[in-house]
């Protein structure tokens, strides 16, 4: 199983999809994506909470 985050589920009009082996890796990749694609400079605890709430587990 891998952790999957669909950017659209977080609230952005974006087709980005993040896939990672661990929750920590997925969160790091999501923070990088949010910064580079959406200009989000700070990932607050509320943003992390939202991301975790939409994170899915899917088979690789």
C-alpha cells in the first residue's frame, strides 16, 4: 500500500497527485508541491491536518 494525496481533495484546482511509501514522505512531498506549484510558503498545522484527512491508501 502507498499513501496517496490528490491535490484537488485538499481544496486546490489542481490535478497533482502525490504518491509515497510513508505518511512522512507524502507530507514532505505535499509541502514541496504546495510551495513550488501553489506558492504556499508555510505549511501550518491546519494544512497538515487537512492533508492527512484526505490522504488515502492505495495499492501500488
